[in-house]
């Protein structure tokens, strides 16, 4: 067949495919699948960032909040001792109750705290000493790339039946766990594992039935994920992280500076009361 004849045949074949009743529906399904996958990738990335930022926030700033609670209790107790007012005594008891350790806490953290009940990092911050740099808040760029590639290939939304969906869900669970730890070697192993796995099965429904069912499922899935995203964004940690998405460590430093100023103010107030 000559080149011109071959081109004409290809054009005719393409036109015939475009005229199939399911062609436009199939195109819409594929577009919806890819849009949903990209949305889920962004959502999972943000969830991991929120989780890691929350952990780091607690690690670095939790002891400082505890120090503020302790100072508030001491200030309330000093006021009650000065005035003898029953109302001041009640407030002092309530403030002290907020900082009383729960049973077993000392045992849980016996090797984390010094004799004053502060972690080494917290003690360093309160005495203006160098603090050990925190770990990365987010996975590396290479881990992000590997994760995105794996999710685009193995996402459960691309399954054609329940068996294939279950296989993909189990695999993606391991991918998410590796990504959450920033484990690049494991992500590379998972790339090889997926490449060696079975191919997706042929759908058993008719083409039009399959396409309509998938469009309906994709729509429901997007609605559910939108609610999850809203909950993350509206959470306290999510809102904080969105204030400095590119430099969360700096945001923690700014909050730490504010807390240190509050600690200093409380200590000055306490010193005045006990003179």
C-alpha cells in the first residue's frame, strides 16, 4: 500500500472510531480518571505534609506550650497566696489541674525528659542554646516523582473489576506508606514490582455499561475526596501549613519566637508577684 493510501486508511479508521456512540463517553471517562488521580495525588501529598508538620509542631513547640501552662499556674498560685480570695484560690487550682501529669506519663517519657520535665530540644530553646535541626517536613523531590509515577500507573480508579481493584488498593497502601516515610529505595522497589505485575483484566460488562458505571463512581469519589480536602485545609495544622507551604520550618521558628516572648512575659509577671 502506498503512503497516500495508508494515510487515507488511517484517517478513515480514526473517523470511524470518532463516530462510535461510546467514543465521546470514553473520552470523558479517561479525562475524569486522570483528573481524579491528580486530585488524589495532591490530597495525599497535603495529608502527609499536614501529618509531618503536626508531628514536628508538637515536637518543637509542645514543651513550650507546657511551659506557658506551668507559668500560668504559678502566676495564679502567687496571686491566690497574695490575696487569699477564694475565687483566686479556685482559679489557681484550675490552672494547676491543667498541668498535672497524667498517671504513667513519666514512665512513658522517662528517657526523653530532664530533671525539670523538659526535653533537650525544649530546654535548649528556653535557654537560647542551639537546637538540633528538625527532620524534613516533606518527602524529597525524587520521592515525590516516584510516588506520582506509581500512583498514575497503579491507582485503584483504573481497575476494571473488583479483583484488580483489591490488588491495586493493597499496592497503593504500601506506596503511600513508603512515600510518607520518604523511603526512596522502597519506592524504587515498588516501581519494579508494579512493572512485573499482571496486566489489568478485560472488563466483563459491555463497553457502554462500564463507561457509565465508571463515570458515576468517579463523580461520587470526587465528592467524597473534596470533603476530606476541606477538612484538612480547615484544620488548625492545615491552616498553619498553608500560610507557609514552601518553608514550614521558618513558620515554626516564627511561632517559637512568639512563644519565647510569651514565656519571657510570664516569667517577668511571676517575678513581680513573688517579690
